[in-house]
C-alpha cells in the first residue's frame, strides 16, 4: 500500500522547491549561435521567459554575466565554451540535433503569445531547447508562459567588465551584495519587486518618454509619504506570487501556498483601491485583479493555518466536503467509544485504576496494576508485562482500533484529492494571477525608488536626448552610505568631453569615475539620483577600465588583459558612450605605457565620446592645449604639520605629486624603509641613466 | 495518532544531512580573543574537532581563509567583525556570558582526550562555545569526539593573500577549484582522503623527519604501481565513514548508511592484508580494524538493498526478529484470504466477472458489472457507482481490510525499533570506526600523491634544514597541465638570495614566481615535485604580493592595499621565509614607486630572506653591484619578421625592454592607435619636461 511518487531529477536550473531557492531569479539559459547568437532565459520558479539576440560570443558573455544563469545549455558543436564555464557552474552540452526547428515549434506552441512575436530561427531554437529541457526535467504540466523578446537597441549596453567594476550587483571584495548599487537602492518589500529592480538595473532604458513616466511615478510616491507608507505595508502582505503560482502549476505546492495566495490576493484588493495621479501608477493599479471568487473558494476549503504537507492531514476545513466530514465523524465515534469502554470495563471488572492507553508498537491496551490482574474476564488477552502492571487487549478494543487506523488512511487520501481539485481550479486562473504579480512588482520597485530618494536625499534628474552630462554635488550612492562623503560636480559637454584626472592615490579618483557612471545608470532606470542637480543626455553604452582583474593561469598577463579590454572599448564605443579609464598603461614600462595612453586619448577625442581618464602620467596634461575637448582636473592632498589630509574635492588643472611614499608611511612600512625611500628619491639611483642590457 | 518528531533548526555549521553537504569539510568555528585569539573548529558531519591559537586578529583571518568555516560564533563584544563577515556568510554574535569557563568545562568533559591536552583559557572557551552551540542545535547525543590542538609553530605559515595568490584551493578567475594546486594533486578516491589532502595543504610541515616518512611512503607506492592500482580500487569501496558514523551517532542515519558502513568495513578488512616496507604505510595498515562482528550483525539484520527511509518498510531481513516475522506472516494471511474471497463470492453469486479491487479512497471493494448487479446477497453494501459497474463491500472484506492496515502500522513501528537497536550497537564502536577512517584517509592521500608523481613525472625532493632552495627544470604544477610548459631552474642561496626579475609582460614572470612557492609547499607536505631535481631547505613562511585585489569601496586605494600588505610582510618575515613580490610600487608615481621598491629590497637583503622580485623598473638592476645577495635575472622576447615570440626561459642579467606597445598590437588595438603610440614614444611628449602645476 505504500505509494511512491515519480522521482524527478532536480538540476540547478529547474528547481522550484522553495527550500532550495533564494528570492533571486533562477535562470536556466540556452545559447544557440549561427549568424547571430540567441540566448533564451527561463526561470521555471516564476515562469519568467525571455529571449534576446547579440552579435557575437563576447556580447553573449556580457548577457550571461548580467543574468547569472545557474544552468546553461549549449549545442555540442559550440566551441567557445571556456569563457562560459568560468561564469556558469553548470554548462550542459546538448546534442546538436536537439536544437531542432520542428521540436522547438512543437513545444513553443503552448506559449500563449508565441505567434505574435517575430523571432529569428536562432531565437526559436534557443527557446525550444530551454523549454524542452525544463519540460523533461520537471515532468511539466503546461504552466502558462509568456515569452518576452528583448531588443538590445532598447536598452543601455553595460558590458561585463563595467557591471563588475561599478559593483552594480556584486561587490569586488567578496562577490557579495553588500556595498553594491543594488544593495543601496533595493528597499523593495516583496521578492517579486526585488527581482524586478534587478532587471531594471540590468537594462537601463534609452527611451526618454518611458523614463519620464517612471520618474513621474517616483516623484508622486516620494511626495505622498504617508500613502507610500501604507502602500508598502500592504505590499508586504503579498507573498511571492510568481513562485507560488508556478509551484501550483507544477503540482509542487503545499497547503500553506494556497493560504498565502489567498492572503496575497486580498492585499492586491486593497492596493487596487489606491488612487494616483501619474499615468504609470494609475495604469498599474487599475489593471490589478483581486479575484474575489478564487479567494473565497480557498477560504472555504482550506483551514487558516494548515500544515506544510497535505499528508499530515487537517488541511480541509470542516463543512467543505460531506464525505470527509462523515469519515471524520466516524473516526471520532470510534475514539469516543474507546473512551467509554474504559469506564465500562472499570465497572465490569471492579478495578478502579484500570485504564486504556496507547503506544506505538502495541497499539491500544488496557493496563491493570499487577496486584489486581487476577480473575479477569475470559475475553482479556495478555499483551505485555511491565514491572508493576499488566497490559491486555479485548476483542472489542482491537476491533475499534483497526477501524480507527482504516479511517485515518481514508481521510488522508480524501484530503489529498480535495486539495488537488482546488489546486486545479486555481491553476485555471494562473495568467490573471501572474499579471497582478507583475503589477505588484513594478509598484514595489517604484515605491522603493521613492523611498531611497527620500532616505538619501536624491533629486529628480533631467533626462533628455542631448549630449551633456552635468551634475552638481554628485555623490557615489554606495560609498556615501558608509562614510562622510564630499560631493563633486561634473561637466561633460562638447568642449569638455574628455577629463584627464590626476592626483595622489586614495584622493578619490576611482570613486569619482564610478559615481558619474552610477548616476547616469540611475537616471536611465527612472530613479532619482544622488546629486543636488543633474542633467543626463541619454548614454547608449558605458565602458570601464578600472581596477585590475588578473587572468594569469589562463596564460595572459595583467597588461594583455588591459589591452584586450581597451581594444574592445575602442572598437565598440560611439559618440553617445560614456567611458571610464583608470591608470591605463601602468602595467608595462613607463614610456611605452604613456605613449599608449596618449594615443588612446587622441583616438577617443576624434570619436567624440565622453571620457573620464584618471592617470599618474603628468605628461598627459599637455593634451589640454592640443585637443579642443580635453580638460585637466585633479585631486590634491594637504600636508599640515607632517599630517596628510585629503579634501576629496576635484579641481581644474593638474597635480604633479603622487604622494606614494607618504601613503607607504601611513600603511606602516618600517620607518627605516620610508626614510631610505625618500633618500633614494633624491639620489641619482632614480634620476640617473639606466644601464644597458648585461647578460 | 500522527507522530511528529522534534524539528531541529538547521544552521549551516550544524548540517549533517547528506543531501545538504558536499564532500568538503563543513566547519563551525568559534573565536575567542583575550591576550591571544583562540579558534575552535568543529565539523559535526565528521566529528573532526580542533583548536588553535594565534597572536592577533590578522592571523585569525588567515586561519579563517584557510579553513573557510561556513558558520562562525563570536562574543558580542568582539569588535573587528567586519573582516570576518567578508569571509564567513554566517557570523553569529553570542552573548559574552555564553563564553563561560564552567559551562565550557562541563561540555568538554565528554571529549575523551580533553584531560590530556594543555589548553589556554581562550582555547577552552572557544571549544566550549562551539560544542555548546552544536549540542543545542543538534539535540546531541554525545558523539565520540577527539580534540586536536594545532600548534602553529609546527606548520608552515601561509598567509591569506598567499593562499589566494598561489591559487592553492580556489582560482582567481571564478573562485572555483579548477586550475588550483589542490585540483591538480587531488587524485584521492574517498571523500575522507580528499578532505585530508586539503588539510595537508593547509598545514605544510616543518619537521624533516615526518616529511621524509611521508616521502618514503609516496616513493614505495609510486614504485609498486600494480599494488597501488589494486589498493586504490579497494579504497574506492570505502564510503564516507566519518560522515556515516556521525549520522549514526546523531540518530540521523538511514538503512542505506548501515549497509554502506558494512561494505566499507569489508573493504578495510581487505586493505589490512596489504604488505608494505615503509614505516608510515606499515603503521597505517597495521592499525586498521575491520570489525567483523559488527559487519556480521548488520548483514544479518538489514536487507542488502534497503530503502532510504526506515518508514518505507522492508528494511529488516526475514528471520532476524521473530515478532516481526509473525506480523508479516499474519498480514500475508489476510491478503491471501481476500484473494480466496474473490473466488468464493464468484461461486456464491454465480457472477463470473465479479472481481475484488482496491483503490486509495475507498479501500477494498467488490466490482460487479451493472447488468449483473441485481439480486445480490443481502450482506452486499453499495459503495460506489461507475458507468458500467457497481462497487460493493461486504462485512468480511471490510474486516480483513482493517486488519491489514493495522498490521502494516505495527510492522512499520517494529522495524523502526529494531533499526534503532542496531544503530545503538554500532555507535558503541564509533571510536574504532573513526580510527580506521583516519587511516583510510591518510592511505588514500599517499596513494594520490604517488599517482600524481607518476602521472606528471614528479621527482622526490631532498628536504633538509639548510638555507638553499635549488630547483632544476621546475614547472608550475597547475599551468603545466593545460599548456606546453618551459621548465626553469632556480638557485636561491646565500649569495643569490634576492632575484630581481625583469622582462616583457606575458613572458612568464608571475608564473615563475608562483612555481617556486608551489614546489616548496609540495615538498613540505611530503609530495614529490614537478622538477627534475630539487633541494628544499625548510621554509617557515611564504609571503606574496602578486596580482592586485582592489578594496576601493572600503575607502582604500589599490596602492594603499599594496603598501599595507608590504608592511605586514616586512614586519613578519624571517631569514627562513620565502617572499614573492611582483611589480611592487607600480600603482603610484614612477619615481616614488621606484624609490620604495629600492628601499624594500635593501631591507629584505639585510633580513636575509629569500626573495623573488619581478619588476618593470630597470633601474633596480643596479642593486646587483651594491648588495652581495642580489642577482639579476630576466625573461626576453624574440622578434622575427615582425612576429613576436616568448621563449619563457629565465636568464642571468636584466632586460630593458617592456614591449608594451607590441603587446597592445597583439591585443587588437586599432592600428592607428598603435602607430601613433610608436610616434609618441620617440617624441618629446614623452621624453620632454613635465609642466608645472597649473590651477
């Protein structure tokens, strides 16, 4: 009678079990390359499903870094697998035949909006592969999927190095979330909102109208601080609807999920009553569907605090199902009979401390103290002897006990059947629930942006189609939360589009570079920005070369990696791009590094892009006089009574000093070493001729 | 009647469930700081338990990095928590009162060898905290623990930066295991061996005698290749005994664990019969205990392929327990009765296609085609109506069914009881099993080292108390497995203890530095080394400053981090240390960086340590003439017909060229940029005066 379920193979990309997931998106990805490279992403735990195409494998890698899929399917014949395997733990090679047009169309026809999309063959094959794989692994039962096609031309391009260097999703220290842009601006209160905010950061917009609509919504929510508080409290009552509905669709939900769904829909009902001015907020709220009937069904059927497993019983409410009620009643009668039996047997035997008990091995028994266990009626059968007592059963008791066990088994099975019926009813409405879930997510993100704007005193940026980026009192959104921060301006205009930034180590060059990029990104997702005033002309791509990531075991030196990145930047940047370069050239001989830096700036000047170029090469300051769009800026260090201080203010002009030995002193190098370094600095060891090669 | 177990709170450091663990060690750590810092580590899944003391928090961080605990307990008053939280996801602050001497001694008295150890108060408190926490979380039932006290003076010190930079356990690319030293030399076939090898790498030895003993064992196993093969095949049959016995001790084992234990002990029995020459191998094998009686008990009691859960039934073998056999027989009789009942009722009613069936909701029923379901005996009670048939029950059938359900319940409970009895018997011998497990682990590691030595053609190093490190044809153990590798010599002696290494980027400087350190580490764990000949004078500490790890969001610049590390190295190195420095000084102004490098070399020369110093500062080559222990070496680049080639051979003397622009060209920088860079290199932009500060 032991029933077993079909055991499924869980792979990282096809997990739907709550215990095995974080609240983050959990993407299964498939890649297919022919002329273009198509990437399909499916989060089976939420039903999110999208496809995008990129020009080459490099760009594909960038998408992979952005979405961090946990599992990735590639055709066996795909060759550039090494890069991919660095980023994705589970890369699975699938036979090429599996990327098959017929099979793909077969499985895609279940996707509601598939006909409405214009997909390339590569995209269809990638989507088909991902769906087929999920289907096989999950023993799918057709959840309602909607496919989204992402056009890269609609979003700002953030390449993989930039995402890393700007610490948007992961910090550079331990790869964790602390100190990242996402960490700072994520004040969402639902798991769905948190995932959506991440998506917004993965794809900042280029469309000024949509950005403005988001900004209007954020502004309204920022101003209405009381409404926002109540709204966020209500949002908190919405559980992870996307995941719950998917678990229900896949038959992996438990009774608690149903109750959570009901409570979430009730919260949706409350949210629908909120009244807003801005178009975005009105649209969002208007379309919400609290599905009262479904709520009422769940409420009637399921008890308020059910166990996590249907099999534990007590899931279905009294009064919902006649047969169940009867079985429960019948079981209860048997139990009551046993209670009465105790009283009766006391009278019959005249033994006052006779008692009916129960244990797991022997079942029900009648216990009688040893001293009195004599001359019992003949129908008493001995079961067990204890130190002070004897245990018996009687046919009647045995009979009732067997009945109770049988009723329990029946009740359990019937509860499971009813639960399954209700589950199916809920799944019929899956699409509507998903739609409300998306609206909740977006509302939550907008609230979060309003909350952040209030908390950290952000202002609304003016986003337009122009060239300029002008920021007053800009701050680094993450760094300012952990330390006293000195704001700085930036003026990037046609006449001042390349800034050469010099100054000592630690004065704040890298932070300055990063904050300009982060403010631009925030503006283009529709967020307020950490500044007192900001104009942001839409940027199409951001490139960075900051910090150093070594790649030595793969046979490339630091310098080679740097040059490869620079090559990629020069070949992909446009006039609308923003480029951050930090100490380019430092990992090779001094004169050669300087020459390269010089030539790179000339090239970018001709291209017309906006560039922030931090450097220790003082010679580069000469460029201001030669190129119309170049301006020198610098940070400096104050020395007073032998104590060094940074004021962290950026200023026009350039700085010659690097203060390297001073910083070494601050870092507790032995005093002898520091003093000796100063001596050497002024000796001809440093300033003299370099000897010729000796062998 | 539904029974529930006490649910325990699983924390990352107290997991013992197999599905939640990898084969790696899973440490719970407690830290207590007073004069010294004590660190106690407990792996509850294997029972491994050790404590160590370090001078300060910096050194503690280094231990944390080495052992990667998954959970860490600290007193609330401990302040330097930030560093720790970067490395350990789950840092728990415990009230200071919990670090209490009385409570600690209380819980430590259950640890068998506790009295024999000399522990400081800090150590006792750390051990107590860790044990108490594990006890509360696991609802402990006194597993047999043995505490090990690690003395740092017995092991080579590898600081955290060095462990990272040398890619011993994790690579720098993605933090994974691929391409690490551990990855290359881990050919172990048991989980226990794999964990022990990691421990050996965490603590290379300083004791020449013990190193030689390990080398003898490796040599013997290397020579006896056939014996090794058979031995490793036998080792493969040993399951993760440490984890199995711990799960048994904690009452979390399942029937499959018992069978695995039995099969493992049988393999131990086979291993015990191997005959060896070297002391280490003889000792290991001699002490193994195959525990025949225990094996035989398990064999008699448990079926060969039991289900994973006792509750699924069918775990206990027929013939082991009389009561169980009887219950099973009784159940079977009832089932057979029902079978006969079908035949009987057919005859009684005259309906040939009457049949007895079973379903989950209604239980047993008698099904009769509709057409014939008339004029049935009166004791037929209708249960259910189908389209073509009617289903009935009769009192007799109902009665038997209830009996079957009741027997099943009893059988299940009795099987659990017997299983528990056997578990307890096994646990009585836990210590002996653990001892054999340790021996298996060490044997597996030695086999692995022999296997690696054969596979990659390693040679036995001469390890001694001298100063020199002399290597002929040394290779980088990880890099050589992925690419054609050019071996290089190294001579580190009193007269040549500081090597200044110049040459172009990508020529192999960093790899060369790393391979010298890795060969030293391999020698001191008792492994053969990738070289044709090697003398290794015992090294007490290895320090490195290679590659760059940024720490910018924490307010420190690359250069500051570099100088902090250099400061730490200069303050902690001894004459016996090996120090690797790569491009020290490059992140600040050129002249200041050079002056610092110069002063640092002078300092280390006086100290007498062995140093490999890679640099682009050609000026440093002058030091060879000034300091007796300094020698110049270089790599070079061949240019033929405009094609560049590295020969990756290290040579005496120094190189002036960096070939930076050449490498930029190889990295596909636009041709215009490269040509322009060569022009600028020869212009006065680079060679002229630097302008004064302009504001």
